[in-house]
């Protein structure tokens, strides 16, 4: 199974997506004063604009190839997997930090593996259980550590937001992969269509947010906000989205989720560099448990092909 060209290519695409997505956790930390929801709106407005420009030359042909089921799926995938997910991530980062939020969200491979346990190409759950337990233990460790270190309402809310983001993107990963398996739209165009719809949803949300979300910032502040949002949109949404859609088509669902541990590691590296510190012993142990769990799961797929 591991030597099959499509699987090797799929794992490569998944790793590339994870590296690109590592930047999403640093974005909210680079824009203090701007709420997680407001930064999510800015990011996806930029993503929508980039996607529209890239898709415009063939818009009619691509749109005509969409079925009604595709359009409905794109709406919900964009809303839950992009806008809601990133608003929760941004709030979690600002309340509990990059390390805690990224490690909690790093549990996505476990939930995706569980969701794909009944697929025809899935490894038996009994073989995956030890690796899943390791990953869960790592996330439980960092969550308890975050709450004991700073047991304030803000910290509790940040941890809850991180778990909400975990559930939202796990749902997205499963449903996006299953929709890509039946749609006639290419992975690249699917990513761009997702961007256009997310951009439209962000524009509506921007008008619904209270004016206090946007006031009180200077021109240099807005320049920094827009530069960070545009950079995250281009790297994570446009480039990372294309890589992920290719991986979703090439890999079994239970396996595709496992390569997302790269996102967590990239986010942690960027977070520690930004904070100019080494990880604590608890953080190191949590990362170790998470990585061991995911690598163990990958080995299960190599040794016990479906």
C-alpha cells in the first residue's frame, strides 16, 4: 500500500497542505486588537478575491458543471470548514496561545480516522486504537495544562473554541473528501469555488459585525492586518487548499487525516519562534504523544492494507 504511486503522491500533497496551514495559527497572534472573527473575515475576503480572479476566465464553464448537490455542499463546507472554523481558531489563539490551540486542533487525525473506520479501504479500528489513545492523551495533557496554568474565563473560553474548531474541521475533512469523490469538478476548481463562496459569506458577516469590531485602528494597523490576512489567504487557503483537495482524492479518508499532524508541527514551530521561547516539558510531552500516535497510525496503514 505504501509504495503505490497515488498514495505516495497523496501523502506528499497532504504534507504540503499541512506546512501551508501551519501559518493560520500565527495570523491571529500577529494582529493583536483585532478579534478572531474579524481576522477570519479579512482572511476569507482576501481568499474570495484571489479565487475569483483565478476562476474568472472559466467561470461559466466551471459553474455550469456544478450540480445542485455540489452547490449545497460548497455552501456548508465554506461556512463550517472555513469561516466558523477559523473564527474559533483565532479566538482560541488569542485566549490560550498558539501551542495549546494547535495541539487541540491537532486531534483532527483521530476524529477523521474514526469517521472513516467503516469505509471500504479503512484499517480495522482495533489496530488503530493504541495510536488513537496516544494522540488523545497528548491533547488531554496540553488542555489540562492550559487550564491549570491560567484558569480564567478567557482561558476556558479559548480551550472551548479550540475544541469547537476541532469538531468543525473534522466534519469538513470528512464531508469534503466524500463530495470530491463524486463531483466532476477538479480539485483545483473546487478549492477556488470554495474560496468564492467563503468570500461572499465573509462579506455578509462583515456587514453584520458591530462597528466596534472595525473601529479604533490606525492606518498602519490596517496595513498590517491586510498584509497578514492576504498572506495567510494566499498560502493557506489558495495553495494549501489545492494540495489538500488533491490529497483527499488520492488517500483513504482514515489516512488523509493522519498527515495533518504536519500542520500542528508547523504551527508549533512558528508559534515558538514568534514567542522566542522553547517548549515547556508539558508541551514537549504532548507533542511527543501526538506525533507517536499519528506515526503509529501511518504504520498501521502500511502494514495492514485494507
